[in-house]
């Protein structure tokens, strides 16, 4: 099954809008060592915002406000006016620029060259900053990922994967292969598998009947014995067994304890749970994913991308899209203030038969 024309355009725009909206939803509470699942729900309960059906409310008291990220005022309901700058969106833009410049035959070295050209060093973090530093020291891939880099299996490569999924609609294996060439600049092991899995997940969402099908299809592109695959399968089995969302996350939290809140594996578990228990509903999917804690803006962004592709832009409720004003703030040189609709149109040109 393939998509083309207006349906493809609607799904791609849904992916972009979903990614940006999900990122904005999770951004105020992006500090997983502080904003646990219990603390996030307590915040929402105090503000009378459970169930969560819109961007986060303003904090109900000063103690909640002190824990929020400094950008929170531009990300809460009633104050969103275009998107905030964030690396979760910057990398999608940078990936689009990469494919427009070099096509689908791009090399890992070209990914690094584009980072140096377009991406400010201080807007990189963890594994990406280590790889950037290694690039400036003259190292080449794969040494850029392995030298003095303790973050090799963290979530950074996964958040760069969307563009590879959007431009390979219905073809998860090619999406994963493209994402892998990008990921190995900065990551190894489960860090790379996370990017491959996310790209395949998004690619399959274009033609999948539901989120579960996409999650299962994405598992086929990564090693079955990897810790990432085992965690995703565990969520699938608990969901199928009838456990509730909170019980499933309690179980996975115990089984992935010690990995840290930015590691790929526990975040993929939270993301998978959000997709399965969200059951195709965009609002429920992004809300559950962000309420799951850990790297909330990254997980919200990927969940929003998958859900947006599954339902299409036209089916995303307006409370998520209208405040974005079709505008993106970005640190990628030459892209600040670009229209979301323009980014989607350029993506469709790459994803279509002539791309």
C-alpha cells in the first residue's frame, strides 16, 4: 500500500504538527529526575487539568512553578504563540536540509559537515555535543560516536529519526537504514537501534491500521535480543494482557531502573505505552506519553509525530495546532521563523514518487 497526493500531504503535515505540538506539551516538565509521573499528575490535579486535553496549564502554586523549565510561559495553554525553539524540532529541520542537499544517498560524514555548518554548538547536548566536539577535533565516524562519549545509548539519535520516517512512507526498512546512517555519527548500540525503530515506526504509521501494528512492524528492523526490543515487546505483552497504563509503566520502570531518564530504552517504553493506550486518539496519545515522565518533550514529540501521521493533520484537534500559528522557531541557520506548512510541503516533495 502506498500513499500519494493529498492524503500523503495530510499525513506528512500531521507528522510535523504532531511533533511540534507534542514537544511543546512536554517541554515545561522536561526534567525526568524531578518531574516523575506522580509529580506531573499532582501538578495537573492541582490545576484541575485531569484528564489532560490541551497544553499544560499554568502552575497552581509557586512550588510547582519553581520546577518548570525557564521557557514554560511560552508553552502553557493560553500563552502558546508559535513554537518554542527546541532540539527535538531542530533535528527534524536539519534532517530535511540534509536530504534536500544530498538526497537519500547521504553519508554519515555529510551529516557531520551539515551540523558544523548549520547547527550552533551550544544548541547540542549529551551525545550530539560529544560528537560535535569530536568533529571539530578532526575525528571521523564512527570515532565521533565512541571517543569520550558516555551518552552513546541515550535518546538523541531517536529524536533525529522522524524525517527518515516521513520521507519513506510505508517502507519501514528503508526508513530505518536511512536513520542508521544519521545515528552512527553520535550513537552506538541501543542508541542507534532507537533511531532505526522510531524511523520505522513513523514510516509504517502511514499505512498501518493502528498504532500497535506500527510498533510491531518497527520491531522487525532492530535486533530481537537488544534491550530496546525486549522493553518494547514487554509493553506490547502487558497491554495485550489487559494491564492498565499506570501498571504497565510501573512494571517497566522497575525493569529499566538504573538506566537514567534520558536513556533510549526506558523512554521507548514510555512512548510505546502512550501509543498503545492512546489507541489512535491524538490527544490521549500525547497526553499519556507526556504524563509518563522521563524525557517528556522528546517522547511527546515522537508520539505526536506517529499519532499525527496515523490520523492526518485534518484530524488533529485545533487546540493543538491553532496556537502554533504555522510558525517554527529554530536554531538551525536559515530556518528560524519558517512555516510548518512549508516544511511539510518540502518533505512531501522528497517522499513522493518523484522524490
